[in-house]
C-alpha cells in the first residue's frame, strides 16, 4: 500500500481552524521553511504524511488526519 500523500487540496479544505476552511498559504510556507521542508515540491506533488507527522506539530498532525479522512471518504 502506498503512503498517503498530503496535498494542497487537503491544506485548502481542512475544516475547523477558522471562519473558512483551510490553512493560509503564507502560514504553510513559513511552517515548511521552519521545518526544512520544500513548499514548492509540496505544492507540485504533495508530501508523504510521514514527513509531516515527523514534525510533531499539532496542526501538521491535524492536516494528516484530515487527508486520511478525505481519502477514506473517496474509498482509498
């Protein structure tokens, strides 16, 4: 089974963290930079869930959980 890839679609649609769904791109870019991750590569092709989980960041973990929920809803 292939590892879950978290994408910008997940980033833009995660509910419950503001008035509108999604995390802001500026905050995401800052997060990626502070954790030594490549935001441009993420925007192009996604990122393995394990890389976000390895940060231990609560918002990153919530994003991975949301991506898993989305994939399960799609039958994957």
